């Protein structure tokens, strides 16, 4: 009919350890012992009842043993056990069967209304049997007490036999369900904490990868352009060393300046990567290191790229040193011209100041595009277009086909330039497009919204 709270608890946690419906082997042993005791009790009481009604004592023995042994089924069918106990109440049999049956019924998952009905039936049956038996016994002794005394004694006996096991069973069942609820809640919290730990680990891995990508992008943007120009100047120096010593000397000076600038920037970046306040980057310092590295890279690039043009990089908060800005484009283009590239700079619209991230991203796009022209299209003519529009700034760097007679500088390419430009522009909500032109050249275009607003 139903299962007890103990069986439900085991079923929730897994397969029971004991045979059949028993949760544990000791539960099986307990029920078998109780069944044997109940069978002996019912057999003895059955023989006495059979003699009272004039039946053979063997009949009472035969009926009492299976009735008492039914207590073994109390965990599987508690309702049936209680019904059997109620049915044999008139025979004054099964005291142990009734007490243990009511306890098991109250502790099980049987609906409380059914428990109340069966407990009430047991109380009523016991009351009637005790009332009649007590009145007959007193009458045989020639004593006639008042009805109220017999009633009081019958009520006391019926409640004394039925109420304690029912109340105890209700308490044990409620406590068992509470423990199971707490256990399920603890298991749920443990699973939730495990999921949170896994998500935190995933976020940490993602953050580390993001910081590594940002560090690599900053180092690429700051150093790759300058090293590329060094290689171009070195190739030009080799070509004119004997023909034009004066130009060779000028190119050698440019190569030396750019090399010193690149070494300074690398030294600052590597210093931030190695230590932070004299200690290794561990724990909180590790999270601050990449941010500090990006600031160093931006500041170093700003000093080198803008100093020649006299531009002063201004950030969103008005402070200097937040990175290169659009004022340094003329100097950037001049460096490529000094390396022998024919570059034209066209500016459209009214010039104005943007947020530091917008100007830095625009500068980096032009810088990387010119570096790609040096690498992949030596001798080609390039046009840099800058347009100030309403609420956005547009950039385009387009180069023609490489001249057939131009010497290849032999610059290596890691294939990360276009990827870095796209990531920078997309991070600001802009649009980046690149591809080959019909004339055999290459075009890089970017549109970046103002984002941080216009600064006068």
C-alpha cells in the first residue's frame, strides 16, 4: 500500500542494502525478532480465546501464529498490519502487533488523514473491548461500580495503548523527513558550490586568456611597427651605403633611434611582467600586472609616436600619457615616408578630440595597416584617409600593388595584425572591413563610434 519514511529515505539515496524492502540487514533482523515475539504472543492469546469460545486450542494456535507473524510486513504494508490488529481486537490478541503497527503507520508516508482514521478505529475498538471486559469481570466478582468509572478506565486503557505509539511515530517520521530535507539541501548546496567553483575556474581561465591576448596585442602594436621600420631602413642603408654615404648615415641614425625606442619599450613591458612592487605576480598582483603592462605600453608608444609631432595624448579624464592619439598620425605617416614609402594623408571634416580609447584604437589601425604595407607591398603607394563624422570617426588605409622592382624587406608575418585590428574596433562597437582591391592592392576600413563623447 505504501512505504515508511525509512524506505523512502533509502530510495532517495540509492538502492537499499538489505534484501527485499528492508533498508539495512539490521532492520530485517529487528522485524523478524518482533514477528517471532508477536507470533508467540498471539499464539498464546489465541489458545486462551479458543477455550473461552469453546473452540479447540489448536485452532487458536494455528490462527495466532500467522496473525502475529504478519508484523514482519510492517515496513512494506503498515496499513494492512494495523487493520489486522484492529480486526483481532475483540479476541484480545495482538497487543505488540497493534502497538508496533500504529508506530510504523504514524512514522510512514501514509496520508495523515488515513493515519488518524485507523488510529481512531484502534482506540474505539480497544475502548469497547476494555469496557465490556472490565464490566464483566467486575460483575463476576459481585462488584457494581458506576458507569463513569468503567468508562474512565476504558478511555485510559485505550488511549494508553494507542496514543504513545502514534505520537512517537509522528515525531520520528517528522524528524526523519526533516533530516532528509536537510541532507537534500546540503547535497544541493554542495552541487551548487561545485558548479560555482567550476564556473569561477572557467572565468579565471577566460580572464587569463583575455589578458594574454591583450598583452600580446599591446606588444605587437607598440614594437612590431618600429621593428618593421628598422628592417626597412636597414635594407635601404645596405642599398645606398656606397652610393650616398650621407643618406646612409641618416638612415643609420634612424635605425639606431628606433632600436633604442624599441628596447626601452620592451624593457618596461618585461619589467612589469616579471615583478610587481618587488614581488612575483601572484594573487592580486597577477591581476594588476596585465593592466599595468597595457598602461606602460600605451604610455611608451605615446611618448615615441606623438613626441615628434608635438601631440599630447589626453585621456578621458584629461590626464596625459593615456596612449597615442590622432594628432600623432602625421608623425606616423612621416616615419613611413622616411622609410621610402609614398604615403598620402587626407583628413576630412572638422578636427576634434575623441575619447582616449577611440583615438588610441584609430591610431593603432593606421599603424598596423602601414606596417602591413611595409611587409607585404614594398614600394607600393598608400593613402591614409581620416574622416570626422557626426558621432563617429572613419579610417581607411589603401595601398596599390607592389612595384615589381622594389626589394622585398623579408619581414616575417604572424598573421595577427588584421585579427588585432578587428578585435580593437569590435570592442568599441565599431565596424572593421579589410580585403583586396580590384587594382591588386589592399584596403583596410574602420568606423568607430565616439563612445566616450567629444572632448574640446
